[in-house]
C-alpha cells in the first residue's frame, strides 16, 4: 500500500486529508512543518507527498528544495491558500507535480494523487 506524507501546519487540514486518503486506500504519514517532512522522507517509505507552501520553521518551498536533492523520484503535490502566482510557479520549477489552491475538495485531492500513485485495491 502506498504511503502518502501529508504536510501542513494546521492539524485539522492534515487530519481531513489523511482521513480522505485512508478511505481511498492509501496509507498515510503526517508532518506539521517542513523540517519534520524532510526527516520523514529521509527515513524512507514515502511514495508521494502532499505539502502546504506556507508553514513556520521551514516552508514548503524550501522543504521541496531539500527533498528534491535527496529523493528526486518522489512526486510532490503542493497546495496553498495564501501563496501568489510566483510561489506556485516556483514549486513547478522545483519539480512539484502540481500546486493546488486551498480550499481543496477531497475529490480534487484524490483525483490528482491517483494520477501519480494509484490507491491500493486491498
């Protein structure tokens, strides 16, 4: 079963996305800032990442830069409720699969994710 790392500094957002992913057949891991996300990626076992751009400590753009150096094969879907067009373009230049605007529906999240990591049929 694919493990998807969900990263956001808002616990309610992380819980919502994780609940929806689990219902759709994904295994999930949680992180609440970019530092924690990088550490979980370094530990291994992550097949894809859903990550917010705006977070304290280490934002999503800088976390993406670090992740790209150590694990360039892992697909990353960024999302944001506050970033401008420049931030969204920066994520694409850094190799993110796409950047979704908040608020996101569970249908949009699952549809986007399933294009890069199919859910388990178990």
